[in-house]
């Protein structure tokens, strides 16, 4: 591999020889998807040492014109930047050209959150389905979909009433179902179970019922869960949301009940509190209105 290689040749080497030995499978797959769909078809034939800042700017503009969100364009930039960083470290090129362009702006997405009454309605309807445990764990603990589906009995300590989050289930077209470690160090976490969740899990354990499986005992995959969840929402007369929005619901209701941002951040497994504040800071500002109103009662002269 040298600087006369095409960017595509270099990226293929980077994925196979560098990333696959150092990163989690789901991270590598994420890079691979971005490279295959959004990088190689457009600038893959450029020489590694011939990529210019305007090539990247033109690529980002083209992807945006095709309807790619700002967040997705940002991920393309980060993938290019990370790959070229490796080339610099390997002394293949002297400069990371991605440092010379303005970072694309991330789209601001605020997940939808159910109200307290909607959560009650959801859980009542879910009890009649095979995904009740999955729904309860997501909305009751703020777990990601892959974390819910990756749970095993060994993760629960019913004596202490805790749950250790250590792995995630992912589904890839070639590999099928894959269980891998959660993505970041902060994602490894131990959660104290709410009484409702604890009692449900203990009942499952005592009756010898499996955790998150279908009624016939087969595994629930991410796609099956998403499909079943959509059907559940429709039958319950609830607005259509993503399964991941149950995590947003957990965080939103926690904020509304006065739980500190630091605690929520650690419970959700965010890599740092800035992610929590960026996602939910607007809710925390709203929660301050009662404090401002109270302050006005003694500030007015």
C-alpha cells in the first residue's frame, strides 16, 4: 500500500487489515456500509495522494443533494477523516486532507417521547404480546434495541436487583445474528432495576420462561422486534414511533421527574454528558420555568 494507490484500494486495506483487528464488528460494518454506499462510488478512483479539499466538499454537497441527512454526511466525513488519519500514521501520506475542510453540520434530531398515560396504554397492550419484556426493558431502563435483544440470564443479579449491560445483538446480511460487546466503555454499565421490572424478571426466572423470545421459543431479531412493535402501536391506537424512541421516553420522563442529567447520562450509557445535554437540554430548560416563576415572586420589588 502506497500513496499511488486509489482511495478505494486504500479503504479496502483499511477495513480488512486495520479496522477488523481493532474495532467491534458493528463499528466495522458501519464504516463498510458508508464506504460502499457513499464514498467509493464517487471518489474511490482518485489517487490517495491526489485527493483535494474540493473533492470532499463536492462529495458532501452531492450526497446532500441526493437527500442524505446532515448527520449522515457528517458520518461520511468522519469515516474519511479516520481512514486518512491511519494513512498519516502509517507514513503513506503527509497530511490528512479532511482536516482542510469544514466539518458538515449534524442534523438535530429529537426523538419522539410518549407521555406517562401513553406509556401506561402501551404497556397494557404489550402484555398481550410476545414483545412485552422487550418493551418493558426499553421504556423502563432506557436500553437500546440491540442491548435488549442481547440480554442473557447471567446479566441479572436478582439478589442485588441489578442488570449488567455488556453485549448487543446485531443482524448483518452475511453473518446473520451476531452478538458483540457494547460499543463504548460507558456503554458497559450496571443498572439498578425498578421494582416493576425486577418483579417481572423474577417471575420469568421463577417460572422458567425465557427472556426475549417469540412464543414458539425462537429468537427475536431486530427486524422482527421492529415489525412487532409497529403492529403493537397500531393495535393500541398509539402514534407510530421507533422502538428506539422508548429510550427517549425513558429519558424524557426521568427529566420531568427531576432526575439529574449526570445520572441519566450514566444510566443511558452515553459516552459523555454533553451527548445527554445536546439531546435533552431543551427539556431541562423547560423544567426550569417553575424555578424562574418562583424566583420572580421574591425578586419583584
